[in-house]
C-alpha cells in the first residue's frame, strides 16, 4: 500500500477517537499541520474533509516549499535567514540558494534537497511528498495523542501513555495533561495503577525519587521551583 493511502484511514481513526472522547475536530491544530506540511490552511482543511479523494498532487514547486521554509523557520531573533546563512548551514553556495529561491533552478538534486531539509529541521521528503503523504505523516502524532488520552480516560495510567510527550499547548495536549493529572490525584486505593505507581515511588531510595519526580512533573507540565532543582548544601545527596 502506498503511504499516502493511509490518509483516509488515519482521518477515520481520529474521528472515531474524537467521538469516543466527546471532542470535536476543533481540537486539531490546523495551523500546526500547515506549518509542519507546508500546505496552506484551506488545503489542509479540504484534505481532512475529503481525505478519500483520488488526486495525488505533488507538493507545490520546490521554490514554493523553500520560500515557505525561509518565511516560517526563522532565526531566534525572528529574522529570516540570509542567503549566506542558508548556504553556509546547508553546505551549498550563496548563488545556488538564490537560484532556488527565485525559481531559476527547478530541481536541485537529492543531495541538496536533503541538506536543505536538515538545515531547516524538517522531515526527510518535505520537498518531494505529495499533499496526502505530507498530511498523513503529520496526523500520526495527532492520532497518537488522542490514543493516549483515550487510554488515560478509560484505563488509568498506561505504560504507553506515560511515555507520551505532553509538553505542547494544543487543546489535545491540555486535555491529555488534565486527564493524567486527574489519574495521579485519585486516592491511593481507588485505582490499582495509581497504587502500583505510589508503592514503587515509595520503595525507591530518596536519591532515586529526586531524580524520578522531576520527570513526572515534566509529564504533567508542572515547573519545579528553581531553588528545588538541587539538594540544599546542608542536605545529604541521598
């Protein structure tokens, strides 16, 4: 099966999870999907609404993709990378970057393509994927988040859910953190998974607990006060 053929299936799976969780599609961050795939927001929405369509459009031209990356992946100060900076970072010439950005060179070759994808920190294939391929890949993380949220709401703490990343700030991320917080705040005897986690935490040496606890805080999106980051000078390290 062609990877793009998975789009219809993953959208259907996401819709089913949303129904089970009593959530709407508005929790899906369309702007994030656009940023990740390089597709305009209306095109992302159209593919979500009619994911079974047969068209296999390639991404827009290489030039359009490169212009999009230069506009959306900026330096820490918010300014766009100069041609010299892109060339130096990707290991190609200033002139070649200019030709690619103004469309005078249509096909840069696989080696240059990979270098530019690495420089802008996008997935391999960003410049060559079809629209459906790009959106299919981007929706994998959305499906994973919703699956973890369903596991938390339905079965308490699950090993898969405990490994999931919850540091984002989309509505799905917030729902996931809220569900995990609820599970961890239940009375000890209410849930066997919580009781097991509590017992294991208590059985750890104090030094190990101090290493593990910040990981749990990070999973819940809680910031630990700076003065608690390290043991105080007059307190044994464990």
